[in-house]
C-alpha cells in the first residue's frame, strides 16, 4: 500500500525556542523598551512578547498562540507605534475594535476604524486621511466583512502599499479563519487576498485557541510564507479541574460546592439555555446566594447592568450562556461551573480560563450527563443554541450550515469523551487537544482524575495499537477516531453494521479492554504521529470531517518490534488474552519512556511559572 503523505505541507518554523528572537540587540530594541514603559506603562515584557515583536519587525510572517490575557495586542501595537506607516488590524467584532481604539486614544496613539455601519461621510474622511502623505493614523482597524466588501478600502491599501506605508497586517482572533475552530467566520477565509495583493507586508496572526488542524488551516488560508510560530504552554496551573456526574440534585450539589469552597466569592455558572440561566439563578437566590442571570434575550442595558453589578462585586454569581465572557477581564473569578456540557474542548478551555486571572487558586467544575449531550446535539442541529458573539456570524448561509453542523458534532463528541475519561489528567487531555504535550506528574493532583489515582501499572499496549492501526487501514482511511473506536469495541449501530464486512476480523476485537483504554491508545497514536488526523473536505456538499490516516513511516517501526507501554491506574485490569510484554524489544527505537503521562520532551519551552496572567 502506498504511503499517504500529509495532505497539507507544514509551512512554518518553530520560533518559541529560538534564541535569536530573544536578542536585545536589534536596532529597535531601545525604542521598544522606552515606548513600552512610557506609552503603555508596562515595566517589562510578558512571555513571548519581545520575541514576537522582533520577528514581525524583522519582516517575517508570524503566527502567535497566546492564552487570553497573555498580551497579544501589545505585539502589534508597539511595533505600530515605532514603525513608519500604518498597521492594518482585522478584528472580528466592532465592540472589540471600539474597546481597543478607546485604549489607544487614551495612550495618545492615533487609531481609527472602518465598519459598514458607520456613516459614509465618516468613512470617506478616514479613507481620505489614509491617502495623505502625512497620514496621522498609526493603526487602522477593520472587520473582515469590510475587507471582503469594500473596493474603496482595498484601493486605499493599494496606494499605501505602493508608497511603502503599509507596515503590517494583523489578523486578530485568527482561529476564525478555520471551520475547525469554534468561532468560524466565513469572511475570514477571504483574507488570503491580503497576502496576495501585498506580498511584501509582514502578516501577524494572533489567537488564543488553535488545535493543530486550525493552525494549519489558518497558515494555509492566509497564505503565510515560512511563517514563524510562537506558542507557550496553555496550562493554567492555578485552576483545579473536575467533572462530576450530573444528577437531579445538581443544583443542591452546586449550592453545597459553593458554600463549602467559595462562599461569597465571585464565579460564573455557564448554562445551556436562557431558561436554564434564569432557573439556576432563581434557585441559587433561594439558597441565599447573590446570583443573577445573563443571556442574549435580555436587552443590552439590562445586560450591561448585570455585568456591572458583578464586576463591582454587588452580586457574586452570574448564571450565563456563553454569550457572557468576551472581553471580561475580572481578575478574581474564583470558580467557573458548567451546569451542562460545553460545545467543544476549546470552548471549555476558554470558559474555564476566565477563572483565576490573578493567579490564585480557582475551581472549574463541570456537571456532566449523557442526556445533556443529546440535548446540546439537538440544539446545535436546530441552531437554537446561544453562541458567543463571535460565533454568531458563522451561520451565514445554507451551504455553510451543513458543514458547520458536522464540525460542531465532532467537537461535541470530543467534549463527551473528555468528560467520560476518568483516567487521564484533565490538563493533559485539554493540552493534547491543542497539540501540547504535558507531563501529568506536574498536575500534582489538581484535577479529579489525578487526585483519585493512587498507583499506576505499566502496560504493554502494542497489540491494541497495531489492531487500531490495521482497523484504520481496513476501513480505507476514511473514518474518524470515534467511528474506529466504535467498530473496535464491537458497536452495532447502523453505520458500523454497514461496513462490517470489511472489518469483520477486528470488529469487536477491543471488547475485553477496560473502559477508556482503547481510546487512550488511539489518542496516543495520534499524539505520537502514528496516525494523522486529516481534514476531509467534500467538494460537492462542502462538508468536512476529521479522518484518521496512517503514517506508514512511523507505523513501520510499530510492526517492526517497537513496543508501546502506557501507564494505567492500578485498578485497570490487564488484558485477559495474551501475556503482557513489558520489556522493550531489542533494537526498538523506544524504551519504557514512551508512557503517555511521562513524555519527557515537552514542545513548550515556556514553563508554567513564566505564564504571567495577572
Ligand atoms: P490578549 O489579547 O492576549 O487576550 P491583551 O492584549 O488584551 O490580551 O492584554 C491583556 C492585558 O494585559 C491588558 O490589560 C494589557 O494592558 C496587559 N498587558 C499586556 N502586556 C503587558 C505587559 N508587558 N506588562 C503588563 N501588562 C501587560
Ligand atoms: Mg486580544
Ligand atoms: Zn491532572
């Protein structure tokens, strides 16, 4: 069988560990330092800020993955200030843009924005100013729709470019480019035109959330050239994670949890529907908490009022849909509770991330029930689920909606498997989703799974791994990981039945394994690149799905004697069939070190303590 290469060529260079970008001998270093202090009032740089600024000012295309609150804005605002010409910033929401402009003007940095709902004369005036040789603006913010629709803007950018005054193009919230992201925005996909038209202007793409496939999508769609990637650990060591089975007594449980751990402290409870928000808030009030609700069908003044009360600690608990959270910067949120299942791991990570910005210990508790999964799935298919303000734009037209639904379902399934996993470190699971390796020993029992595990056994899972790889091949490398797992466990649902003839040998081969074990091994195969998750785009219907392909080069080692040994909690029984082989075969490439929780080559050069999120 022919080797199937990765469809998307990796077109980027890792920048995070590169000493060159840390140098303080760039011609602009002194100017940066001075302006960072004087204009922005910062005493120093946060992790990766200096590196990103040096790379973009050297003229490279740069992709930045930095957690929310990490300080992404400075990485383009400071260069904008010290470079000649204008920086164009694409940002998804007018409200975010207005907020940024307000801050810039307060710091005496001239900035403007163009949006479709502005008076035409006002837009004209800004465009005219851009045309002037002494243009006063250092930054121009636009929405992606503006780039797509306004020829007048493109003409002005052309003229700036020709006069060598288009200093930099910034794509904020760059994950919106990708359908794999949780905030897909069709107009972001058209932004590739900028690199085509202005090839010599460096592009800086910024996001707080990107899985490997999102990242590749973004790099490709924007046409970034030899792009340098900066990322840092997304681990939030002060957040304590747990997933708790949701029962009928869920609200009593929540009351008890808050009372015992965070009484009178500030928190957010994320609810699925508007009605849930109101019900949960009412119940908590009955229990004696200062709670209020927040959702999309309240009028803006009412919403602003509730948010303000919460910010000023007049109420502690806000029961909200995901509409609540964008741009919220309250440092002392002590808990984030999910009253029902989040839509994706990215969403979960972001929502939890609103807790503990001040670095103090905070709790993230998710109440999970399978019936919530069905409910969320249904609401997604009906389009009746409330979205974050960013996502709302995603449902632009019918051709997109089918594709978005599929992506949503896949994202939701991953969230389900996160909740059902009662073995692996919650941090490791979240970070693996973002392509980050994490040594779960560093969790130090700050998640429910690490806490309950007392001892480990090492187990040779090579046979399971081989069977899973074979199964991927037998099914023609067309299917998602969830499908492969279903077949392996012997599931008999309609879809699986239909394909049974091809896979009869391995159908149900993993039946005897302990719960979660097969998915753990499959997960490992993907993380270690034996299997590659690929985006399948169906041109006729425009649908996408994630499918597993075999990386023949890696897999050859596996069938040539390499052993895979993983750690399991000692309660998991060894497989009934076959002898466990724990000694690595002679000459194999790896040793017992291959254990998933003990990966000793972290991709992330930044240690968690470097992550200043205050
Ligand atoms: P992001 O876009 O990554 O979510 P922002 O750019 O909005 O984050 O920055 C978050 C906060 O951090 C802002 O209040 C900003 O002023 C502050 N900040 C950014 N860089 C620094 C720094 N080097 N020192 C101190 N505060 C900083
Ligand atoms: Mg930002
Ligand atoms: Zn853990």
